[in-house]
């Protein structure tokens, strides 16, 4: 099922639900889905999210974790 058919199927299933807790969860799920943008992000959208200090710390953690070779890990 694609697009409109899938939506209609979901509506039919929701109409059958008699449990208020389940309906509340569906309502919450729909509300949360509106908060998140779905789709591709431009790399520039992430620019400025970290302070220079946070970026430096992040880079240090990556270097320490990725540039260390533990010979026993290959056994």
C-alpha cells in the first residue's frame, strides 16, 4: 500500500480502536512527528551547533578513539 491507500487503511484501523490509552499514544506520535522535519538536511544546517571548545573536545575524542590500534581486537 502506498500513499493515500495506506492513510485510509490507518484511519480505518484507528476507527476500530476503543482503548483511550492507545488513542492517546497515536495522538502523541502524530504530534511528535510534526516536530521533526523529515528529509535531507543541508550540511550548513549543522554549522554553529557546537562551540569552539565543544568542537575541539569532540575532535580530541575522535583522535584518541580512532587512532588507537589494539592488536588484541583483531584476534
